[in-house]
C-alpha cells in the first residue's frame, strides 16, 4: 500500500535536511508523496517540487502556521498552497518579521543573564532559515552552554524560561483564511499534543469548523492507537477529513523517522486522494 507523509520540515525552518535531501530520503523510504510544511515559510517548496519532478516523487506545497487560541499555541498546516501567490508571500514575510523581532529580544535576554547569544551570529549559523526556538536550543548546545536541546528549553526558552518571549498572536481563523486564499486546504496539526480537555477541545473545534477548517491530523508520529481512534472519531463528529504525517525534523527530532514516525506510523495514499477531492 502506497504511503505518504504530509508533515515534514526542512532547513528553511527547524529541520536539518534540505528540501532536495528530503525528497531523496522520501524515495529511499518508499514514500509516494510528501508535503513540505515549514514554519511560517514556503521558501523551500520550489526546491522540493523541482527535485520531486526530477526524481518522480509527488511533492505537495505546504506550510505550518503558528497561531494562538485561548492562550494556547495551535498549529495549522496548509496543504496545496499556491506558494507563488503574492499576497500569501507578503503575509508570510510579515509573520517572519514578527519572529525576527522576537528573536532579537530573546538574544538580548540571554546577554542580560551573561550568555553571549548574538543575533547576527545566530542568523549566520542558520542561513536562510526561519529561526525558531529549536535553533536557539541547537545553538546553545553547539556552543556548550547546555548539554542537550531539552535542557535549553527547560532552563531558558520554555514558556516559563527567563529568555522566553511571546510573539504577536496570529488567530487560527486568520491562518485558515490565508491558506484558503492561497488555494490550499487547512488542517489542524497534531491536536493530541495540545493536551486539551473535552470542553476545551469542543470549544476549539467549534471555532475551527466555523472558520473553515477542512481536516485534522488523525495520524501522527507519537499517537497511540487509542489516540488515533479518538482523533478519527473527532474528525467524523465535525465532518472533517483526516490528514497525517511524521512531523519529521531530521536530527532535531532524531527518533522521528520520515514516513514512519516512531515506527508504527502509516499514512495511506487514499488520505491524500480524499484531500485532493476537497480542492474541487
């Protein structure tokens, strides 16, 4: 049965593989299609599509947008976006500028506590990438300021850390509007990871459904069988399609493998066929 992966990151955000290498690895892994869904950028999509065309792999142009709902960070994946759409590119550029401003403040906070994290050096270390907290964690590890990436989050850049800085909050409805205006399909990413109770989940899903969400990730690297069944039931209850992916980041998430996640993930091609039909 043909397998796919609709949630993959490259060096254009916080993954460690280039878009071209991702395509090569996907073919080696026996996948029929992947979606490149970097954080707040589609700049790597053209490279991935070109490599996919050359090597015979179906590449779906995508993006992952960070949003906030009820003080909780919620991620919305866009699939089949028109990554050349001028308005969409402009909006993504504005989101990246928000990130850049946040990152400069975080660098200053590190310096204030005696850790010399310099914004220009950080940018030079990850050229072309949309810098995320994962980059800070990797940088701190590489400079010997921490012994692991997890330590960086726990001590410095987690939500309660001394160097954490909130970003301007993009509303999920706006993210869905951006994706749909660019011709894409909006998907709620990894809902299990938000650890919401029944009431909060219902509130979020009612809101997203009204905003035009099309699917949710019912298949994901870390889900147990019970969680997968729960997400399938949730999608059915709200009349949504399902999507699925590994959330592959290369060496930044070394236990997560392309197309297979922790080992039991399998996203069949029919999932993509149903999503394609939703475009019509």
